[in-house]
C-alpha cells in the first residue's frame, strides 16, 4: 500500500463532502455532508499514523478526538436545526434569510 | 513530479483489498450527496463510514475502527434519523432537497478543483512512498498514550462533550408559553 492512495481517497471523500455542503438545500443533509468530510480527515490521520509508524499513535488518537467532536457537533447542529424548524416551519437553508433586507 | 509506476498501485494483494473497499466507499459518498431520498442518504452514509472502518482495520488501527462503528454508525446515524423524523424532512423521493442546477454546477466545479489540487499535491509530495507493513496497534498502547501524552486534550474533549450535551438540551428544549406557565403546566 502506498500513502498516496489514501490521501487521494481522502481528497475524493472531502471533495464530495464540500459538494454536498454547497449543493444541498436541506439543513440535515448539509450536516450529513460535514460528517463525510470528517470521515475523510480521519482516513488521512490514520493513514499518516501508519505511514510514519508513530510510536505514541498520535494520528489514531486525534482520529478518536475527531470522532468525539463530531458527535458533539451533530448533537448541537441537530438541536439548532430543530429550533429553526420549530420557529420557521422549514429546514431549508435558502429560506433562512431573516438577516436579508 | 515523481513518476508513479503502476506496479506500486497494483502490485500487492493489499492494494486490491484497498480498491475493493475504496471504490464502494466513494460510490456511497457520492450517493450521500446526490440521493433524492433523505433516508437513503443516511443509509449510504452508514456504508461510507463502514468502508472507512474497514480501511482502519487494513491499517491496523483496530480501536479507531470499532470506535467508528460504535459512535458513528451506532449513535450519530441514529441521531440523524431522529433529526429527519422530527423536522419532517420530506421522506420519499423529493427533488427539492438540493439547490437548482446552476448552484450544483458551481459546487461541482469548486469541489472538483479542490480534489485535483489535493491529488496533485499528494502525488508531488509523496509519489509512491509505501506505508510500512502495518502492525496492529494494541488498544492498551492507545490507552497508555491517551492518559500519558494526550491527557490534557482528552480532558478538554470530555468538557466539550459535556458542554455540547447541556447546550443541546438547552437549545432544543421547548420553552413553555406564558399561558402554560399561568395554568401551571410548565412540564415539557
């Protein structure tokens, strides 16, 4: 296995996540695309951890931290989407234009 | 730019295992961002995360792999399904889930440029340097490392999780209206 395979796979997943964030209209699906980007970053971290044969497994541990932060992010994000839906009867990001005159 | 020979990409059996995992992984990721059914998108995310867990096993990172299965597939995806049910996101085929074609083309251009940029940078920087024979990382070593070298970040993450837990409850909780308080019905 060579490291470039993993980096390119991570780049592909990350690019798909960016595409999802930019093109999705429903707020829940935007959060779903963010999860895809985080998964891509995790693949890179673990691959580089194996690449440098890290003695203290720093890459794996930071992947674990990202998993924990992603769980927190989903909890908060869905709570905000829920609140917006309750107040505006809609979870579409292009209809949240209260700040526009 | 370092010339990459085909042998490096396809020479060992591990490369074929990698491809067998990576191609469905990218397909699942593609369906996550294009599926016109919300529930299908979430289920394809399960496939993508399962593929990444399989890659972690291939790299010898067993604990991270099972953490992904437990935390992501077990908890986060269920949370997403709850979010979809509660916000009554249109379940079933729905064309309005994405922005119009004009926006989607711009998004595809941006993400495609990003992918090409990272791919060229990776090929230039690493070429065909191979990953050393992966030895399985023992969970005991990970625990040792977390509680010695990374104990401060670990504690910070635990506080972040607690704050997110409290914040999620505070944000999502429905405040009772003044009439309900007057009537003594302040329960959720």
